[in-house]
């Protein structure tokens, strides 16, 4: 029984150590940068933008998925399932978190100096307002990614409340909008149009 307990403890400890190791989830087109998922003592699970040679941390962004308990590994799995979209010149990156029932977020960042990067503010409130829907729920996604003109293609998808029928509000099926934002100090909306199914 004692040997079984020690083996079980060793396996559990090995799993915890493996889960805590940094995991690279994407490398830039030029091979100079990577995005890794790591555990930070203060912030929890973070996306870290690394310069590879010489190794240097450029930026970290807190994941919206965080463990509910010390033994919860699902948040890390969901964070590592993010899709990373680089611009062709590797100056911009967008991280589209795994979608779990409209949870998750999109983050964008840019290089501002040879060894420095900063997060770009995605104007989600403005996007939602310009779309003009009464949203019941919605989620922003990366569309086709970074465009040749420097814009970022995004898609807003969700369900909105329709007009009241017989005194009750009903929810329309999924509706969506294609959006392009461009970095100008922050990301600004340059186009937004409904996408027909």
C-alpha cells in the first residue's frame, strides 16, 4: 500500500510540474518571436510574447481563463488552445482565446521598439455600440487576421433581442458583423458591416 501511495504521489507531482512548464503555442513568421502560455505568481495564467534571440520577455497578457482551484488543469488547456495570428512582418500579433460558450477574448499587441511591445486596446464597447443590436450575448473573434494594409479583421457574433412580440422579448438566431480595426495609438474601427448567412 505504501509503494502504491508513493507511486500515485510521484505521478501527481509529475503532472503538476508538467502543467506548470511554459508551453510555446506559436512562433512568428520571421522566427524571432514566440507566444507561450505560462503561470505567473501574481497574474495566474498569462500569454507571454518572447523575443527568442537573445531571449527577452516583451509583454505578458493575462488569460481570461484562470484555474478555479490548484488542481484545475482545464483553464490551462483552454488557454493553450488559443489561436495566434501574426502579421506577415511579425510586428503585430492577435490572440483569439478558445471559445467556450461565448467565453474567451481577443487580445492584440504590437512591437513598439526593438525589445519592447505593448498591448493594443480593442474597442469592443465601440464595436458593440456601432453594431446597434440589443445583444443577449456576443463574442468577438479574429476573422481572417492581419491584413496587408495593417488592419486586423475581426468578427462579432452573437444573439440579439428581437422586437417584442405579444409582450415577450425573443432572441434572434446568431447574427454577425465583420469588422476591421487599425492600430492608430489604439485600434480604431475602420469598417463594420453585417455578414449575411
